[in-house]
C-alpha cells in the first residue's frame, strides 16, 4: 500500500516570492508521482508527473518538482509565484503495477499575498 | 482538449434517498474512477473500473454503492440509501492506461439533508 504526507496544510507566501510545497511518500513498490492543483470550486488539474528518467520534472504554470528516491520525496517548487497560484495543491502516488489507484496527500493550501 | 464531464454539479437529497451521479469520461480512455472529498479533507479513492468490471474498491465503497457503464459513454455512481456522512464532492476520473495521468471532472457536490 502507498501513503502520502504533505507536511504543510497551509503555506502563505508573498507575490513574486519562491515557494516549496513538501511531499513525502511511502511505498513498498515502485511508484509514479503526481502533483494536482485544485482552484476554488473546480476539479483537479494535473500540474506535473514523474514516471521515469530525469528526476527534475517541469509542469504547467512554471512549476517543477524533484523526485528524490532516497528521501522518498517529491517536493513542488516555483521560483516566483503569482496571485493566480492561490489554490489547493495535492501530491499523489500510484503503484507502477496493478490497478492505477491514486493515493492523495492531505493537500496544501497555497495563499499568495500581494 | 477533451475533458471529463460530470452532472449534476450540485445535488441535494434527503437521507435514505437514492442518488445517481453521472460522468462522461474522455472517449478513448479505458480506466474509470470515482473519488470523493469530504469538505476540508483529502481526496479519497472509492472505486476503479476497467473492462466492464470493478478492478479495485476501497472500504468506503460498501454495498450502498454501485457503479455502472450502461453504454459506451456514461459512467455512473449510485448510492442506494444516502446517509448524512455521504455529503461530499464526488469526482469522476479517467485515464488511457497504466502510468497515464488521471483526468478529473469538476465534481458533483452532494448534500444529504
């Protein structure tokens, strides 16, 4: 079974500042990793994914994440945030084999202040 | 870009009533899912569906829940006798296959009174 821990439930940041949202996972098998974003009153939108290859993956809206197998982490970063980045961010994992059930973290609410 | 569509966007029902939440997955996708998100909590897996049968389900998905793909395009979640604790946002998702990201709909907010 897999589990995901997002260490910060809320992250307030000033506009144009950098941000890092932390994600750690636990799994006895190899996994694929994802970050999803949920804007107010909307569904979940894929930001980026790690399947294999380079451990640094780039996604939409200037976000990137780095897969660190030894630390079982997949932290999300953005060098300069905008007001429009205010949303809930979810880290998720799925086992590489078997049914593709996504296991989500608790979510991190990112609030951008002017 | 093709998207997953869910109807209705809001559903209010009385405790004990049956509800059917509807989803139209992306047309060439083969795997279908239902998730739910109780207000303020994490997104939880309910069930996955492939090749016209349930491939995995969570403990939440008890006998009160069922899923169906009645035709080539719709994927439904039925709750037979709703309880207050079923109030949540229900998300449908679909994917092409293993390793492919899930594409989510905008959800149906179910309120049980």
